[in-house]
C-alpha cells in the first residue's frame, strides 16, 4: 500500500477511533460521578466502588467468572493449539474437511444456537448444569479463536528450522516441543488471553449452560442492566476495562519479546 | 525412519486428534440433538419434550421412537406469522448493518493502511482493544448515552437541536448504533489486512500510465481489497442475524429478532421443540454464508490448499 496519507485518511481514522472510544470513556468517567443521575455531575467520588466491596452477589459472580475463564481458556489453548498443528502439519487425512469446518464454525455461528445445542446435550446426558458445564461450553466456543491465532503463526514461520532438527535426528515429538512450540509461544499466549477475555464476556452461552449457584459476572450484570443504569454497574465495568487494558499491554509486551527472540533464532539458523 | 520415530509419529497423530474428538462430542453431536428435539413434541415433563429415546429398547424402540417424531414445530413456524416476521426482521437488520459497517469501516481501514508504517501496529491495537472489553459493557455504555435522560439528549438540548427529549432507546435506530459499534473491528481488520498486503507498485504503475487517483482506487485498490470486504461482511452478517443481547437491551418490543424469539421460546415459554426448530431453521438460513466463510477462512489460513 502506498503511504501518501491524505487529510481524508486522517479524518476517517480519528473519527473512527473517537467513535470506538468515546462511549467507554464516558462510562469510566461516570463511574466516578458522585451523583446517581447520568446527566448531573456531582463531583468526583469513589462511592460506587466502596459500595461494590459490600455487594457479595457481584463479588461472588466475579470470582466464578474468573475461575471459569482461567479453566476454559487453558483447556481451549491446549485443544486449539493441537487443532492448529493438526490442520497445518498433518496434510490430508480422512475427515479433514469436517475437522476444519468444525474448527472455524464457532467463530460465526450465532451464540443462541451454540448455547441451546450444548444445553440440550447436557440434558440428554443427564449432567447437572452448573460451573463445569459452563467451562466445557466456553472451551468449545473459544478454542476456535485459539486455533485461528496459532494457525496464522504456524503458516507464516520458516519450516526450515523444524526440518533441520529432524534431519539431524531429532524425533518429531522433541522437535515439536523444543522448536515448534517455542516459536509459536507468543501466539499461544495471545490465544489464551483472547479465550480468557471471551469467556469473561460471554452472556448468552453461559445463560443456557448455567445451573443453580453458578451465576457468572455477565449474567449478574445483565440482570441488573435490564432494570436500568446503575452507578455500581459503571464501577464494575470500569474495573473490568482496566483489567483488560492491563492484560492487553502485558500480552503485547510478551508478543514483542517473543518476536525479538524469534528473529534471533532465525538469524542463528542462517549463520 | 526408525520404529521409535514411527511410534512417536503415531502417538502424535493420536494427541492431535483430541480436539477432533472434543469438537465431535461438544459441537457436532449437540446439533444432532437439536435436530432430534425440533422433531419432538412439547410435554409437561422433565425434560419438557416427547418422545424420549431409550437405547436399551434396541431396534424396536428406535422404530417406535421414529414413528412418534413430528414436524409440528416446523408447521407452527410456517403458520404463525410472528416467526416469519422475526426472521425477516433479523435478515433486514443484519443486511442494513453490514452495509453501514462497510461504509463506516472501509474509510477507517483505508486510512490505517495508508498511515506511516510505524503507526500501523499501534493503530491495529487501538482498533482491537475495544473488542477485548466486554460486549455487554459496550452495549451498556450506550444505554448511558441513549436513555431518555441520558447524555445525548442532554447535549442536544443544550445545543437547542431538540426541544423535547428524543426516545433513542427501544428503536431500530438504537439497534443499528449498538451493532455498528460492537462489530466495527470485525469489519475494519479484514479490510485492513487485505489493503496492507497490496503491492504498491500497482498504484505507481497506474499513476505512471496517467490514471487519476480516484480511478486507480476504483480499478485497482477496491477490487484487490474485495476478499477482505467479503471476510468482514460475513464475519459481521452471520452473527448479527442471530444477535440477542443488542436488540434485547437497545431495541423496542414491537418485532423481535430471531435470537430473541428463540430465547423467549426457550426461557419464558419453555417450549424446547419450537426453540430447537427455530435454531435448525436459522442454521439452514445461514448455511450458505457459513460455508462461504469457511472457504475464505481455509484459503487464508491454509494457503489455498
């Protein structure tokens, strides 16, 4: 692409970013509003955050969401990475088309369909719904995102390194563990982060697969939001946004050091 | 290759098939169950549908089971206009939003691709970052702004644009705002990826041959970015058709989108067969775009194999 930036280009990017960030910024600012009303600014205050500390229902829901997120993201990362490796490295095998179809489909299939179908599976199996059924549902939903991220890294890297190791007599499993896995580590980390944040975010699938005692944070927020805007919810949302922002910065730092290491490895291979 | 390496190869193949098994159990089998229940009838029982299939009854049981299946739920879907209107509304909202997303997203992606090289990675992160914050939070943020005594009405009143507060919420307008806001990164990123990959010498060649800039854009840039546009459009259109949260929180109560109808049938009416029939029909409706998306995805990730 030629880089002759016109004023039209600058304006559309600036307006686009303003559109994306303005509502979130307003939400954050109003979480510090001392007044209960959105239109009235009552001065800065952390009252809603203090109130949050005493809201056991929200705190418990947050704790459940964090655990569901960590467990399902870890499972999804393992399964998604394996799926990506299988799709890029195993060549043709029977059922490949079905496999790749299933691996990408959850990216676009409406959540109400995935949620309903998983619930009906759990009912048919006679499984009690609750914490673990949400974990399974989120693993299924998020592993496709991990697959896509890891696969795009696998397609783009130099296979010469793997081949060299194998030529020198390194067994496939060891090659995978010492060469491949290390090269795709940043993508795997990014995949975990994305899976975690998607799980933390999901309302629809969790609503279908949840059971007594397993109210996740989005389910809790949703039931509050339906009743109208509340400053406490602004505060919860601000904390979640801060959490995600910190995590994203951390992830991009990991990715940066990863790509630096990769370049060094590639250079070492050439010498 | 030594036998040890062969054995390792075989065990590796086995490990790699684990995700396959997972997807069959938790993705494919559930769809078969949905199909089965859509052919069942509502019952005041737990679970609330009939017939139930008991594997212990063997072949005779299976035949008996098959005889009791009915297309009642599908007949209901085609006879009651509520469902048809709901499908049409979903398709209409998805189509209009996808066009809006293209009109708004393309200039942003184009601007990003033409920005100086060093600026591009931070711009991509800036576009992706809101997508990492909760979907629910982003919709909720708009309720703050759009509600009757919200910020938008406040600002408009102060600027004397409106005399009385406008009811922004509970309308299709609010749904479009929510959808465009939530799905914008999905449209921008594929288009940006296509534009960024473009060979700039093509534009230089066009300029050298006396082609004006707007014409070069129309004849070179736009056609070359079409795969990105297609990917973005599918990535938005398909999930929007089944969208639940946005119309539920921002939309009105006159006509529900199909995701809401499914939700209501399931959670409020406890009519599992009809909810399943809606899911089956919805999936059938989206099958062509989904297959199209799968092909694009395979081509981009597997290098056209």
